[in-house]
C-alpha cells in the first residue's frame, strides 16, 4: 500500500474534496486529508454534480497539495472521475498526483480500457451484429479450407511415402476406434434394430405382413441406420477425444514444438487419426448392421412368433450387394468427416484449459452436423442414380 506520511503526531484529518474553476476551460479538483478505506470518503458524485451544473470544462486538473495520506480508496476515486470525464470527452491531467498514485491509476485504467474495448467491440445495431457474424463465418470458412488443403497435401505425401508420422500412433488409434468402441456400438445398434422392428411390427401386423419386418430392419440398418448411428457414436466418442487430445497439445505448446523442430503437425498428428478411424469405420458398420439385424430378430421372434431361420432367410432375400456396399461407402465417408471435424476443432483450440472442453463440444456438434448433412446428400444422389 502506498501512503504519504502524515504531519507528526497531529490528528489525522478526514478526506475531503473541493472543486473550483480557474477559468471556463479548467476544473480543479483539490484533494486533502487522509484517504483511508476504513474512514468516510468523498464520492465522485460531487464532481459529476459540478459537471452538470455549469458549462462543460475542457480539462480537469487534480490538486493534491493538502493530501496527507492515501490508499486504494483514492485510486478508486480518481478512476471514477476519469470514467466520468471519458464519457463526456473531457481531458484529464494527473501530472500533480503522487508518482505511486499515478502508476496505480494507469494500471487500473489499462484494465478498464480493455473492458471498454470489449464493450465498444460489441455491435450496437442489428445490422452490425449481422455483419460481424458474416465476417466470423467467412473467417471460419477460410480456416476450414486451409486446414482441408493441408490435410490433402499430407495425404499426397503419404501416397508418395514422404509423410512423417509414426505407425505406432496409427495402431493406437485403431485400437481406440475399433475394439474399444465395440461395447457402445453393440448396445446402440441392438437398440436401434429393436426399435425399427417394434415400430414396423405395430403397423405390419394390421395387414398380416409381419414377415416383412425382417425386410424393414435389414434394409434400414444396412442402407442408412447402421452407418449413420455408427458415425454419430464415433463423433461423440472418438471425434471429441481427437479434439481434446490435440487441444491439450496446443495448450501445452507441443504442436508449436513440432513446428519448431520442422515436423508438420498435420502429418504427425492428423494423419494417424484419420487413417485409423477411416479404416475402422467399415468394419464397425458391418458389425453394427449385424447386431441391428439381431435386435430386429429378437423382436420378430419374441413378439410376432417368427422363427429365427425364417427371419434370417427373409433378411438375406431383402438385402442386395448394392445396399451393403452403399452403406459401407457412406460409413467410410462419415468416418472421414468425423476425423476431420475432431482434428480441425482441436487445432482451433484456444490457449486456456476451458478451451479444451469447448473444442471437444464443437467437434461433436460439427461432426454430427456433417454426418447428417452427408446422409441427406447421399439420399438424394443415390435416388438420382437409382441405387
């Protein structure tokens, strides 16, 4: 705490403020007495009243000649006066204040200036808000295109055998995306199959066509639901993990260290993750299709009295090779989108610990949106092609 010593053993006087006008252009604020937090202190309201009472001065000058002691209470008073002057466009002169007091005021005003800058940067009109959002969207689109270009270049180097990455990282990602994900894929796929079968059974029983529940479940799982549900599961599980891992590496400056050593972070970090996830997605999709069909068979056998052999025969007749290959192709593309979204959001992570959680959340949202959008696009394209 900074202080100016008082006068010997004399009684400490109360803090006081007096205001006078030296001319029409200057307003003098005289500070006197001892300014202590535990004592009664004047408020900046007296200065505000003087500003509204007469003509607006061009400058405010502080005069501390009668000041005996001070602490942070005086800093608060001066910064409050400064805020009043800034709002009215009045110049402030701190030249006569003690050096320590001036430094503390400047420090407080620096933090306040940042707050004002944030407030000033907030658009005041709807048109400005729309413009700002458009600018952010365009900037985000540019970042996505740049990241996509870097990934394409990395894959080109991979094809030519010049990409720098560790195969052990690929094996680790394969383990994470493959065997470790079987439990959740099993649960979700089985439930989806039972739901499709139950919904179909309720309607088809009205027409005596219960056997076609097998067709409904098989075609639904193989063509659409198996691939899409697997992709959504991997987006919430693996895409978020990619974003969190890369975000943490960015916070701890490991990515910057790779760049400093001349190693491309895209090749070293992104390629193993994309390769591992994309290679596992078709296998997970096949597994999800099989488990979903088993879920439908359990409903067919339990609710509708259809024997398992007959149900499976009907399933085999309903599914064609183009349906199976189409679902596998979709799931491969979905895996590429999920891996891309997770790595992109990880590289966009900020430098704080909370930014890692935000990056993981954005990765999940981006991955699911891309998967659903791609699913709709595939539905239109496959319909046009007659597949």
